[in-house]
C-alpha cells in the first residue's frame, strides 16, 4: 500500500497543476475519506449504532472563488464538467455525480441564510476540480467523500466556520433533500470525525461517539465484487420504509416507541408476532445488529478478535436472510475470505446488492488473502475483483 503521506503530497501537486491548466490561479485543496463500516449495517437511519472507519482512500477537491456567480465543477476521473448559477432558485437534480456537489452548495447557501430569490450579488461563484481514489458504486461511500470535501471547500472559501458535526448534517441534508437518497448520517459523520488508527462507535440518535482503537497488526481490506445490481437504490429506500412501517405497527402496542433502536429482541419477539413476516425480519435484523455493534466495540477494546469475527459472520447472515440485501457475489466473496488463514472477520459492507465486503486481515496474511480471493472469485464469476488494502485513516481536512 502506498503511504498516505506520499500519496497526499503527490496528489496535491498534481491536482493544483490540473486546476491551473483548466481554471487558472492557485486553488486551496481539501480531502475527505471514504469509509468501511465494520459492523452496524442499515442501523443508522433507524437511530441505531454503527462502527465505521475511514479509509486511506479519499476524494480530493481543489477550489477557488470566481466573480461571475457561477459554480463550475469538473471531475478529472470522469472527464465531465457541470456548471450553474449559484443564485438559481429552480435547481433540479441531474441524476449524476454533480448532484452531490450542487446539493451541498444549496444546503450551504441556506445555512448561511442567503436569499437566492433576491439575486443577491454577494453570492460568488466557485471553480472546483475533483479527483477521487474512492471507487464509485462500491459501497465505500464515495458520495459522502465528495460531499464533505466540497463542503469543507465552500465553508473555508466563504470564511464561515462550521463544527464537524454541522458539516455532516449539512451533507446528509444534501443527499436526503436534493439527491433523493434517504441515507442516515454515518457516512458523512465518519468522513468528518475519523481518527487515524481508529474506528468510531457512533450513536446515530444522539450523535455521541467514541474512538475505538484497531490493532496495529490488522489491515482493513475491502474486496470489490465489481457488480452493482440495478435494484440497489430502490431497495434501499424500500428497506427504510419497511422499518418505518414496523415502528408504526409496534407503537400501537408500545406507546412512545420512536425507532427500532428502542427495542431489544425479547420485546420484539413478544410484541412483533402479528407483524407481516417480511416486516418482522427487517426489524429483527436492525435490533440484533444494534446489539452486535455494542458487543463488537467492546471486543475490539478487549483485543478479542475471535468474538469480532463471529459477530461479523452473524451480521452477514442477518443481512442476507432477514434484511435480504446481500447477493450471490457478496456471499461468494465472504465465503472465500473465510477460507483463508489470518482472516479475523468478513462481511458485506454498505447498502448491499453488490459493492464491497470488509475484512479484518492480519498484515502478514494479506498477500495470501489477496491471491486466494482474486483467483477464487475470478474462477467463479469471470470477474477480476479490486482489492483495497488500507488502515483506518483521518477525517476531512484542508491540505494546502
């Protein structure tokens, strides 16, 4: 793995040169990381608990002010460019990567109390050049990395400081209200708050968190199935609606129930007998997953990787059978990982229906792990998977 320090310096210099060639002038540079979630899947939008870690893979943004009231955004990875009037009141999603940028700009304008319908000339434009190490569509939160990196740039250029949690909330609103994805706050929060060498135990209701140290001999390895099934986006929103239906029905018998995080399995088993089978299984996953997150955090702090691995296995089974968001490729990837010595735990990560698995692997076993998983997966599917070997990285920051 290339060291993050070398990568940062090299990427920054290259991005500044590219920015000057396209826009002229000297930009400021920001970065925000992708993430893997060790355990706690589909719990964040249920006010639950999650245990993510930032990756040493980031979205990089070079940005500078402009005087024409235009936002001009270019993706170096995709070779595409969008622009719009920052004072426009009729912005609509383009259903592309640019929506994450435009959504953040809109929410930031609202947060500053700007009245876009007045044509306020104080609304200055921004030139933005984006390049990212975080693979798109792999379940490693490339969207939150873009959102947070862009937000940090806009906030800094405007001279309007925000606390990291405010930034995370702003970026979540952009995705919920403009992009149209009903995501929880986990991805944006870890991108803002991550600590080097640590995962973060996050209560998604109170937003209280604490860092959880990861053993120095363990590597985070994300394995990309190279598939993203077309049902992923719609099914994600459907799962959220199913959870909300479960809460609504259970609240008839449990007055005051706010979300599934307020239940334990004993109460769910007793009070959920009349729920439709699908709704009951969705609820069972979330309730049991919250308990697994708490136990996994304690096991990591105690250095008990055997328990962590068992909990990750239980999580994957629950996501496959109760929440039904896994797929054949993810199941195959997890199975191949578990056949390899030096692997402490493996499970799917992200929304599901493709994307990545997350694996805790002893640093001395990484080469054999990579060989076995790549050869086994390619033999079964005909696809060569991408393997990302990393350690827990830092949160968003201004680089230069």
